[in-house]
């Protein structure tokens, strides 16, 4: 635990300035407020089934990432990637992957081809969505991996010798009281569990725990993809060009990813993304983030099951 707090403290000392962090806060507060009233994702999702949905999500996430990058560039004159063609190509590629994962417009048609019973449609849709996310995120990222310089944190932080995961399990335990208290709020109860009670087990003639476990397995896999893309690619990978300044653009984009979820969760994603980004940047590993992210997700699901 001391190492984690030490990394966070040292980064804060090196990176913090009131004008910089207040500008980032203002950017995110304004964006979150506008989203409450405009609901950007609903505006984009009305074009589901068309290429326009991809364009909408790419513009949304591009605004988030390059907005954070512009603020970092404005307050840190040492950042000079504007002439770095590789940075622009790789960052655009990462945004394209995120866009495909979040806004692929033809999922409904794909699920329809399975001819799934209407009573299990939502379950099949969710499982297929998370499975396709693996194809859209994991495979493309490793196709471009050779374009990154070799450094510590090989494989976007998946291969890190002597990586200590014990502190992350301790942090996970500390989250239990917070999740328990959050589970009593209206927003939480309305949103979770993401696996809704339905007739999947009955239609498939399976014990109830099997379709639920399949759903939760792929649900957790999606969080692995998130860590690989945001902390692995955007931080461990792009920090080889941006250094520690790869963190804030990732955080702003990560916040936008949570549009459509309860506002409290979107706000907490800013702090969670920042902490996990700092740790990934300096430890050159993402397994701690995977443990925290998947653990919190599954604990929130469990808390919601217990509530209902």
C-alpha cells in the first residue's frame, strides 16, 4: 500500500498545478452537465444500424481525448507531440477501436441472425456484445503493438515482472462499504444489476445460475478490454511518447465512456481513472486495474442482486 500511495503522491507533486487541474475539472463538469440535459449517447444511438452512429461516437470520444490533450499541451510546454506523426496515427487508431467497441451499429442485425427467442434476446445481445468487444479491442491492439518502442510493460502492461497485486486486493476490500451504501440509492437500484431477471434459464432448459454466470463472465471480460485499451494502450503505450502527460487525456475520455450511467458513477470514474492511470504509468502494468475494475463491477452486481 505504501508503494501505491508513494506513486500517487510523487505524481501529484510533479503534475499538479491549480490552473491546469481546474481547467480539466471545468471541462469535465461542463461536459457532464450538458450530457445530463442533452444525453449525447441517446442522440447518437438514434442512428443505430447506420454508419452515422460510428461517426457520432468517434466525434464524441475524439472531443474528449483531444480536449484533454489540448489542456495538457496548454499547461505543459514540454509536451511536443504535435509533429509526431506516430502519436497522431496511434491515438486515432485507439479512438477508432473505442468507437467500434462502443458504437458498432450492426449488433442488432447480428443478433437477429442467431434467431434467438424473443425471451432471451436481451441476454443474447449482451453476451454477443461483450464477446465482440474482445475482437474489436484485444486483436487490433496487438496488431499495432510492433509500432510501439520496446520498453518495460510489454504487451501494454500485461507482461510485467515482479508485479505485486496484493495492494489492489486490499483496495478492493476497502470498496465494500462504499458499494454497500451506494446500493441503497435510487440510481443504483434502477441501473443494477445489469443482468435483469428474465426467462433465459427456462427457455434454454438450464439451471438459473448457468445463464447468469455466462452473462457475468462476459460482462467481466468487457472490463478487461477497458483496462487494456485505457490503461494499457492510452497510458502504458502512449506514455512512451507523452510520458506522464498521457494520463489526463485518458481520464477525460474515460469519463465520457460513462455517459449514460448514473451521474455519481460518471463522476467517480474521473477519480478512479486518474488513480489507475497513474499506477499503470509508473508500474508499467495493468493487472492491478483489472483486479480493481472487474472486482468492483462484480461486487456492484452482487450488491444489486442482494438488494432485489
